[in-house]
C-alpha cells in the first residue's frame, strides 16, 4: 500500500470482487462508503449518543464482565493483608509477630491468575475470530460460574492456586473481548469513550472488592475470605441472561462475508426511536467492506503470525507496549494499595479504608478522562501521565529515606502520594490505554492484536508480581517506600518510548489509520495529516493547515 494509489477508480477495483449480490456495483458501493466516511467525521458526541444509544448500552453491558476481573485483582492482593486469611494459609513470622503469606506463595497466587488470563486471551483470539463475540462470551460466563466453586471451597494454598488459574481463563476472555467489541460497534465519535469505559469497569470492580474487604477485615473467621469469593457469583448468571440477546459485531459479519447480517446488526445498534434506515446501514457496511478489502489487498492475513508481518509489526508493537507500561509504571505497588499501606506501617483497618478511598478516586479519574479526551489527544494524556507517575513514585522513594522515614507522618505522607498515584493513573495511563489499543490494530487482526497486547500485559504483570513482593515483603527485601525508586525508573523508560513511538490517532477512521500506517508516516506527524482514502495518488495524504 505504500506505493499504491487510493483513487476512485482503484477503490472501485478493490471492491469489484468483494461485493455480494445485494450491493449493486463497485462504483455505487464506493459512493455509499464515501458518504459513510463523511458522516463519521461530521458526527458529534451528542449526536452519536442520540443516534446510537443501543450501541452504548450493549458495549457497557459487555464491558461489565470486566468488573469480575477487577474485583478479583484487588481481592487476592488484599487477602495478603487480611489477618484471618494469613492465619489460615500463612506462616508465623517472629520478626513481625504476625502470620504472613510468604513472598513465594504471593507470587504463585498472583501469577496463577495471570497465567490463566494469558491462556484465556490467546484462546479468545482464535475462537472469537471463528465464532464471533457473543457465543464466546456466553461460554466464558458458564465457565466462570463453575470455576468460582474451587477458591470458595479451597482448604489449602495449592487448591486456591488451581482455582485462581482456572478462573483466570474466562477473565482473560472478558478482558480482551470488551475492548475489541466496544471499538467495533460504535461510530468514531464514541469509540474512545466506550473503550475507556472498560477501564472504569476495572475501577468499579476494584472499588467493590475494596469495600467488601473493608467490611470483613475485622472478621476473625474463615468467612472473612470465603464470603468475598462467594460474591463473585452475583455477576455471571444475570450477565448470561442479558447477553443472550446481545447483537454481534457488524465488523465480524463483514470479515466472514455476511454483509446482510452486518446491516441487521447495525439496525439493532441504532436508536429505538430513530432506527437506522437500510440506506444508512448499507452506507456503513460499504465503508466496512472497503476497509476490509484494503487490508486484504496489502496481504494482511488473520493469524497471530500476521500481527508481526509487514505494516502490522509496528501496530502490534504499539498495542503491546502501551499495555506493558501499565504494570511497570507502578501498578504492582499502587494499583492494589492495601498491602503497601500495611507494609508502610499503617494499621490494617485504616489501610483497607484508605484503599477504598483511593479506588473511589480511581473511578472518579476515569469519568473525568471522558472530558479530557475531548480536549487532549491520546498521546498527550498517555505521555504526560507517565511523566507524572514517575515524579510521584520518586517522591515516595525520597520520603522513605528522609528524616521522617518510619514515623507516622512519613507513613501517611507515603500513603497520600500513592492515593495521588491512583488518581493520576486512572486519569491518564489506565483508561487511555484502552482507547489506543482499540484504534491501533487493523480490522482483520483486531481481536488477535488486542489479545496479544493483553498477553504481553499479563506477562509484564507476572514479572512485576515476582519482583514486587520480594521488595515489599518484610520476610524478603522489606524496602517499604524505597520501592518507589524502582517503579519510578521503569515508568520513566516507558515515558521515553512513548515520546518516540506512540502516534496520535484521535479523529481517524479505521480506514484512514490503515493509510497512515501503510504509508509509514512518522510518529509525531500522525496528528498533522488529513487522510482521504478515496483520493488519487499523493492526494490521499495532505498536511493539515
């Protein structure tokens, strides 16, 4: 595509052998695609919400499944600071006079979930491409309902580890499916907002988990940790009943050459009061077909290996690196703060309460970022978010080596900075990551690219989960707040990568992004180009004035 033209004649030629009988001629379909492209750019956020309320609703409902993974993420790490859980599963530490889950078992339990989610994410890339989003989601909800029994009835750490691994498999499906589905069922004006909502569901899940843990933190019986496990059953059964009626992604139907079903799906995703006409639905499907055929023309296959070939290698790098930055920018320490607060010297009850407050700030930050996205680009928010996180983590490190280190004032100062870290993270890096990933990959490789990026995230999370307990745990490094120096340094490295490699993709259709990546446009020039995928030759790209 780097040397090909994208003029009207060639665009019609691209469509010639791809159109089903229901679409008249390549030229007519091309006119429909142009009209749809024009409508995408003219559609405001308010108009999009008015015209596509069902798309918003179904995307939000499917993303709700992420709450379960966010819930468990905080659940297990918070259990390490819960006296009842530690006394049942841990060992006595003479140095602290308390029971502790050893660093090795903390690693094992945390990484069991990550390995399970990696398996689920990889499987999702294959099965969703073959069977579609809806069927895979329903099957995963059945699996999680069954697997929750294992950690609930666990009597020892090995049984708990197996249960966490198995639960991780459907969680990996939920985490990778929600972003791809949200980016495919809505217009460009809603794309960033609905993909960012995925992160809000994470925040809600973590907030609910922290609230449950705070309520049971003083309970000395086994129900202090069994009840939080049991609460996980509140989600999958009602979600199964709801998603039985969910519409399939129209892009999925285009990929399997069923534009008639894609039209039906688009009609279902429109407003109940202003249901999309066949004409407008057909315009949108025509643009989807044109985008799909452009990608096929440059040789894009649909296997995992194709994510590392040609122009998709760069797109895969971006998707994977922005996800890998999440655990490495300090979320192992600040994303699940209860254990850090305890090790920093705060009482368990206050630690759980501060964790609830921090995760409430996280939810607020994700809501505020919807407003920020209308005024700042994805690259700007992600880049300077990493810069602020680096500064906060360094401050935590300096507090821990200052004159007030170990004092009550110093402990609360560190805790306050970590609450600020949570707010900044969920105002920038956390939610914006999902918008970037939902826009970066090509349509034909969308599901597999999202799954690969999530697998890289889980691999990075495993590394961080191995390292962090050995720095924080009093039976190991006992670094306390000095851990901030390490994670601050890692956040700075990703800040440098972002500056040189992350382009601005706001306001571009998937078709236009295909052209920009195929032409090899430099990272910092993305935002400065206007793209016309139907213009002749060099007219496809022009500098914005």
